[in-house]
C-alpha cells in the first residue's frame, strides 16, 4: 500500500469515529471480529441510485447475506438478486419482500423454479434453449431475461465464460423462450468484477442494444428490460471516480433509447464491501529467513484489502517496516501479504482491514476447524 493511500485511509477511518468504539468491542468480544455497519449499505444504495439514474437495484444476496444488510437493502427501496434456494428462504424468514426478487441464476433445478414462483418471484434468467424449455407450461406471468456473454479479458472471474449466450446465438434462445408460453422480457449481462474497466459496460450495453434492434426486426419482438448485472468495482482511493465514469458511459450509450426500457442492475460488492471491517489480533511473530512474520488470529481469503494497525488509526502516522502477514491455520497458503509495510506490532496488537463486507465473510475457511469469524453489528 503506498504511503499516500495509507494516510488517506487512516484519516477516513479515524473520521468515521468508530475506531475508538472498536477498542470497546474488542474488550467485549476479543478478536477476530467483523464489525458490521448496515447504515453504510443504506449510504451506498443512495449513492448508486444517484449514479444509475432510473435503474431498479437488486442486491446480490450472495455477497453478504446478513439479516441487517438485507433489511438495510429493503429499507432503501431496493430488491434482491437471488441465485439459490437458501437465499430465498432466508428472505422469506426475515419477512422481506419476495416480490422484489429476481432469480439471476442461469442454471436452475426445476424444483427451485417452482418454489421461487410459489414464493412470489416472477423474473428468471436463462442462457440456453434447455433452460428456456424448463418454463414450458408454467404460468404466463413469468418474465424471462436472456443472459448474454460479453467476455472481459481483464476480469479475473471469467463469469462470461461460465454463463451467458454469445449475442450472435441469442435469437435462438429468445425463440425457445417464446415457444414456452412465458414472457420474453429482455436481456441481462454481467460484466465481470475486479479489474473491470468502465468501458466494458459501454461495449456490453452497445452489444445488447444492437441485439434488441435485431430481434425486433427478425422476430418482431419488443425488449422491455435491460439488466446490467453487478461487477461495479469498489475503489479505495477515490470511491466516486469509477462509478462516475461507469454512469457517464451508461448514460451516453443509452442516449435517447433510455425510456424504451426498464433498467435493472444487481450489484453486490458495491453495496456491501464498505459495510464490514475486520479486526484481527497478532497471535505471534517470528523472524524467518531474515523476514519478520506476524501471525494474525484470522486469515483473509482471496482478497487483498488494505491492512492498518489500530494504533496508527488512533494515534496517527507511525514508521513502517516490511513484514509478512499470515493467517492462523496450518495451511501453507494462508499467507496473505508479503513485504507489507506495517508499524511495529506486538502480540495482542490489533490490525484493521476495511472493505471486508463483500464475499470474505461468506467465503471464509473452515480449515483446522476454525469457526466463522464473529460478526457484531454497530
Ligand atoms: C449475475 C450476477 N449479478 C451480480 C453479481 C454480484 O457481483 P458483484 O458483487 O461484483 O457486484 C454476480 C456475481 O457473481 C453475478 O453473477
């Protein structure tokens, strides 16, 4: 982490004025601890609504299916993107509005379609003829979105390889949807996250608009809905700049055609990442091969969040030295930062990783029977 980002982050964490409160939480619960602030989700919903003008937002429940987050999403007037039966069951149990859900999983079991319909879901995504045929004979008030693939070579997750139909082959899938008797509503896509370039939204949207024109000409079919998926990146340095660029590109690409469509998006990390902060304690330290290692009492899977010491957040800049930061398990891969600049740390000192609300909590390891990290809501 470069020094200017570190100081920007330190100031913003201190300004949140929850850093002092963390000390009290640690005294009460110990570490590791995930501190969840659902009000941040409300703020992010508000921010996104002001950028994606007129879009209906469906929070991708898989990102962080915590009840407080789901309630914050519902209270912000947003809906839910559900991909699994358990997510729908959870929303039902919490009494949250199922009629605001869309099911974006392109591959579904027949029983899951029936159950979702009975619970109140009316919009489903398909991406191939076999999946479309699963809706044959089902009620005519079902709306189908055909998921398109726009592979993004700069993205790491490759979701457009796993899901979605090439726009050149999408007409056939639309025909299959029409043959089932349910309603063809429109198209969806998901620009892969992490590493996404804002222009990816422009090219995917242009490809979708071309297809809309094409199927109107060839099949005489109108497209009502365009759903642009999630993948909106979270940026530490300047949280507004990337979303500003994306919304400008979306506005420019839609141009005069905007009013033809109901516009939807299903963001996950953009709404949840900022809501959770991980507090971990130093369990032990060692010098190995001339390098200083600190072993924390929680690991961080597959993400590279910034890491600061609680002391520097509370007291201001402290000189740093490069260290290795490792998690608590006996897994050799449980090393999440090398040559990472940190102030002097002793056993029991606390380090802070913000932006931990998206996926880490749901992806956390059970290796060495490490139980899931406790989440406390503030
Ligand atoms: C269809 C779809 N929508 C939304 C999301 C959420 O993505 P993100 O958290 O990057 O916004 C995903 C993630 O895999 C997805 O596959």
